[in-house]
C-alpha cells in the first residue's frame, strides 16, 4: 500500500496549499480519495499516470473535498478514456456532475457510474478478491463518510526449495497457493504448511475527514494499519473545532490510540497556523507514531 | 485599461498551462472574464487583490471556461466577503452554482446575483457612468457569448494655466469638466474649449472565445482598441477547427483586420502545438499588431 497526499489543507486552495485529495495504491488499484480543486493539476505535477484511476471516493460535498471532480471527469473524456469510472459519494453528487455535463453537451464517452450514499450506518461499498472498502460514518456539518480500505489476505507463498524436494509440478502450484495439501507420486500427503509460507499480513488504511471528535468510529477502524484523521485545529481552538465540527490534533491522536492504529497521519490544517510541527507535538502526547500530511508526500503503509 | 491573462490554453489544465480566465481593470472596475479550474490559485499566485472583483462574465459552459467559478464563489464566502457579486453567463449557470451551494449547506453571506443570458442577439448587459458591456454572440458547440467592454468618454480636463488666467473658481471646475462655458466676473463668456483639453479617447476591449470563424461579429466590435480572439488551431488543422467550431490564427487575424482593431491578442491554444510562435507568424500575414496571450502576462490597452 502506498498513499500519496495530493492536498491536505482546509477550506480553500492557497499559494502553496492544496485542498484535500489523496491517492491510494493498493493491490494494483489506483484509488482517488476526495478531489479538491486543482487535483488534476497535482496529479500531472507529480507525474502520476492518473488514467489508471478507476475508483473515486468522495467524503462529503464541501468544495475543498470535491470541486476538482468535474474537471477530472471532463479531462478523462478529453484524453479518450474508455475504462469505467466509479464515483462513490453522498447523494446529490450525481446531480451536480450530470447537470454540468448536460449543460456543456459533453457526456463522457466512457462508462461513468455513481454509487450514492445516504445511510448513517457503515456499509461495504466495494469488494473484489483483493480489497474491501467500507464507509466510516463521520460527524460533520453535512453528511460525511470516511472510508476504510482493507487488503484481503493474499495467497500463500510457495517455498520453491521444498516444492522441488517433494516433486511438486507447475500445475500444482495454484493449489498450494490456495492452501491445499499435496499428494506426491507415491501417494503420500504432504501438508501445505511444509510447502508454503504464510502470506503477508493484510494491511488497511482508514481515511477520516472531515469530522468532529467521534469515538464511535473506533470499533470500525480497530487495529487499522494507518489512520488519516483530520486535525483542522490545535486544542487551544477547541471552541472553533466544536463550532465547525472539526477535530484537534489531540483528538485525532486519541482516536488513533483507542483504535490501536500502527500509525497516524494528520492533515486538513486550518490556514491560521504557520508552523505545522505544533500539530505533531500536540498529537504525540497521546500517540507515538504520528506523521504530518504534506502536499506531494508519499507514505509506504 | 489593463488586461491580465490568468490562463489561455484550451480544453484542460496542464502542468504549465491554465485554462481560460482574464482579468480586466477598467475605470476602477476589476472584472473577471471566464474562470477555468484553478483561477483562484492563479489570482493568488499573481498577488492580485481579487476581493475587489465585483463582476464576472462567463462566455459559455464548457469546463475550461468556468469550472473554477464555484471555488472562487466559495472562497469569497470564506474570506468574509460582504460586497455584491454579479455573475453574467449562459442560462443554467445559476442552477449549477446554487445546487452546489445548497448541497454543501454553504449559502454565501454576501449578495450573489446571476444575470443569465439566452438571447442570440447582442445586448447591453451592464452599464454605469464609466463603462458599458455588451455581448458578442459567437458560434460554438454550445450557446456562447463574447463580451465587448467599452469605456465611456470621460470628463474634459481643465487647463489649469488658462483657468487661472480667466479667474475660474474651484466651484466652477465641475461645470468646465462637464463641457460648460464659463462667464467671468466682467460678464464675458469664455468658451469651454479655451479652458479645457479633450478627454482621453475612450478605449474598448473585445473578448471573443470560443467561436468558429464568424464575420457577423465584425460590425459589433468595429474599431475596437484591442481584440482577444481565440485561435485554437493553425490553418493546417482547418478541418479540426470546422469540426469543433473553433478558429485558426489566420481567421482571428482576418476578423481583427476587418474590425479595424488596433491590436489583436491570440489565445486558447490547442495542446498539440509546441511552439506558439507559429500562431504569431500565421496571424501576421493578415494583421500587423498581433500578440500572444501567455499565462500571467499583462497588456496595457
């Protein structure tokens, strides 16, 4: 899993501050999470082959999280895209996008699917043989979901040396990877564990933005490998956090600690703060492995 | 009059190519013309005090001309704007913007007015004591207007030396500027021309994008000071120009020549061309005073 922060600042794009968008590479999928204005320019600037994006997950319909979506959809069309594009987001997103395509007489030539959400419960929104994506209902001024991306346990890895020793043929390899035992030419059963290694432990990533402090999400993201949790404010602006339904760095860290996350990434900083290290310091009081999101920065998960 | 090109490239924003947006400073007005994605970032990058923008004119509802509008409107709200904002553009623009504000529960706190256009005729859309703005109906794949911005003739300039000689008092100055004659203390009439200079000749600017070659516009923009006319293609791609209802550099220059413009600015270049000087060369065959629009470049008109 690799996460690239395309933008991590709150409210409005500034000279050197993009609004929220992230790119998650997981098991061959290139997934876009939120899409603030200018996301397509950031993708180009970072040299990302963004035609590979097939799934876009939008948390909520505040501009700093989705104003770049219509531009990206249009650019895909101009680039001659043929592959399907799936958009997951709050109810209303389809109307916003299709109204603009209709008035521009610019329907996409590629299949564009909307998966609109309006339930307050956590639901599985996407699943294939490699990953599963569920919503993490958040508490903000409009209907908002975070998303939990979970790898599925992969196939077992064949121990090539052992396989040779026991005379395993190429045609038996898939069975071994799937966990089946092996019967050799003498009819003797060789247990799978003697011929394979455990697969890598599946990893997971939870994106939680924007939200007030909400302990309910802890059970949904329990033991997550990496958590991105918004920290719009520092705790000295708790009044603003409560009023605008955002979180502080300390609150983000508390959620990470309760969820037993391996790592925490902070972001969605209010423009009132000059030095972002204060976010790191504040969070470290409650959780050790904290990182600051920065526009253009990548994290190996 | 000063024109700043915020973006001048066709179709989609690229690494170093913004889509259409221009800023026109005229007689104290700061006017935005079109608003491609990322326009607000360009305004910040160029250090423009964009809160002063009060009028925005949108040519048509293709994304490369207006996808940045919703972001700019939202940012004005976040910056605490109180002044009125007037948007002129094709019918449908109000629905697009208000739908997004409604779903985000983010109505502007400042008065936002839409002036929707759907007539195929040229109409005056704005007028005050300093300027007049009319539409220039264009020929594109969707309903499109260019805009003609005309300064009104200013007040006459008082000849201070002559005024002293004839004993003009301060309280008479406004009458002189308005063109009235002066009666001195002996009852003698002094003609206004002896006491004033002619005002500066009013200037005008026509923005014509996007459009197929359309000679009908010549009468509307006759004797314009500066004309911006799109030149998406060079003449070797005339087939594409016809198909997509765009113009070539040669066609833009022919319009400028027929309109007796003082100067021509080319722009809205297709990304297929590396060297923009070919546009200049092609246009110069038909019109001498040609300039290339470039992102960030300003023109004194």
